């Protein structure tokens, strides 16, 4: 048969020539709307729905932070148990140091994992922690003078040191971040958290060690000192006071400080970068700082009613945790984290 005839007359009315048409379905990949990265999404990032196809993205994790906290807590409980049995004041002092490291170390580990760019070295973190230790010395020294000057008013003697402490730590962390010239939000936050962690380690250990001190009378004056005689009644009272203060001074107060430091670090990380990730919401940032100072002042006032103290403490902890998570979620939305996107095959 002639090929030219078939090519030219392929659509003739000849019954022996059959023509047909068909469509080829094309697969299109439709991306669902990207979900915002939040603290809860990171916390439950390992859980997937059955049959859900998700692009694997390397996200930070909180598991290392929990591991560090549990490991230090286990050692601290073990040392405390040995100290109670042997009645050694040295073990109680060592235990207070271990307890003071639990929350600061776990918080540094948490924000190190959130800093996915890994642009903050161990030396920089160590220098920030040392800066926080020196900050405690300066704050403790200045607050002594403030309390002495305002000794005529009990309220001012309580409020003024709190305001000075919060403002001084915030300005110190702000200037330190500006000096380090980090170009990432969570790098700046990690440095700020390290400064607050150094301050918190000394603050917590001093509070716990002071609970071991008992009043000692001498010919010239009365003073407080640690009793190293395990068989004395004073040592028993000091040990009981130490165990009672572990929950408040070793866990509750450090958790509050880390929440407050997260708020301050978030504000610094969003505003103190060489090129600002965001310039809006300045009033909101100032409001967060004001709320943090107010919460700190509220926790300093106590009452003879135990129910009132428990209620106020619980509300302060919930409010501090809520504000810290809100600031952390806002920082996550402004950072350059990879987003999880779900893909579906659609046939036309």
C-alpha cells in the first residue's frame, strides 16, 4: 500500500481505516498549605497518621533536653539519699550544685537543638554562662545597697531590686548579642539563655545552700553558718529545711526564670540582629517585657495563707509558661526552619 496515500488520506471514509483519540492522564503534585512550625508540632513531630505521606524534614527535638534533665535529676536524688544516710553536709552542698544545674543545662540543650544552623560554639556558650555568673555578683552587690537605701519602705525595698535585676539582665544580654553579631534568631536566643542560665546556677545553689545555714550565737554577735556535725539537732533541722526547699528553690523558681529568660531572649533575638527579621510589633515586645517584670514582682509577695500562696504561684507559673511559649512560637515563625509539606498525587 502506498505510504503517501496513508499519510494524506488517513481520515477518509474508508471503513478499513480506523482512527481513535485518547487522553493521557497527567499526574500533578499538589502541595497542601504549609503548616506553621510551633512548639507542639516539634514536640509531636515523631507521630504520623496512618497512611499519611509526608516529606521527611529534619526538625529539632526536645528529647536531648529531657534526657539531660532526667540524668542530672537522678544523680542529684542519689547524692541526696546518700547525704541523708551518712549525714554529711558536704554531700548536701554538692547536691545543691547538681540541682542548680538541672534546668539551666536542659534549657541550654533545648535551645542548642533549636539552633539548627549550629553557628554558636561551645566556647561562646561557656563565655555567656560566665557572663551570667558575673552578672549575679553585680546584681547581688547592687541590690544590697538598694535594700539599704530603701529600708524605710518594705514595698520599695522588695520591688526596686526586682526591677533592677530584670532590666540589668535584659540590657546585658542585649549588648552581648549585639557584640557577638549573630545573624540568626535562635543563635541570639541561645546566647541570651546561656547568660540567664549562668545567673540561675549561682542563684539556685546559693538559695539551697543558705537553707542549710542555722543561727549560731557567739559572745560578740549572732550569725548563720552551716553545721557540719551530723549528730547535732541543728544539722537535722537544716537538713529538713533543705529538703523542703528543693521543690520551691530548686525546681519552681528556676523554671520561672527560664520562662522569663525565654521571653526576654525572644525579644532580643527578634530586635537585636544585624539585619532585623522583623520591625513590627514593638509595642507587643515592650508589653511582654512588662508582663515578665510584673510576674517577677508578684512572686516575691507572700502571705500567711498557704492556699493563697499556692494559687498565686500556680497562676504565675501558668502565665509565665504561656507567654514563653507564645514568644517561642513567634520566633519559630520568623526563623528559617524548614517547613513540612504534604504532597498528594491527583490524576486528571
